[in-house]
C-alpha cells in the first residue's frame, strides 16, 4: 500500500475537485455568437455595410468584438483602399535635385 505524507491526500482531492469544477464550467459556457453576414456579403452590399458600421461605431465598447462588426470592418478595409500593393502609382512630382555643398 502506498503511503502519502500528511496533507498530500487532501491536496490531491482538492486538485481533483478543482479540475472537475473547471471542466463543468467550461462545458456549460455559451457558444460564441455567429456572424449573420460574411465579409463577402458586406463587400457586395454597401448599404448593409454602412448600417452595420454605424451601429458598431455608435457602441464600440459593446460591439467591438461582435463577429458582424469585425466582418463589416474587414469588408470596409478591403473595399476602401485595399492593399497598398494594388494601388496605381500616385503620380507625385519628382523630388528636386540636391546640390552638394
């Protein structure tokens, strides 16, 4: 028979109860909210995107991580400027020549 030092048995049982409680709490957690519209939906419907962005900017503390707000912001980012790599040249004037002193 295995002999435990005094207090080890209570520590083991406390650990077992803690793990069991953690498992129960995490198993009963509500499922994360699913987005109603995808990024492609927001990209193809500008009015829907504007409405969602208005709702999200009106309450940034409550809706910052809302899946629909995230999708609408991403669609606005893509539809706005897109990638800097795909932008045409800006046509800025050439820099004046520098004179050596």
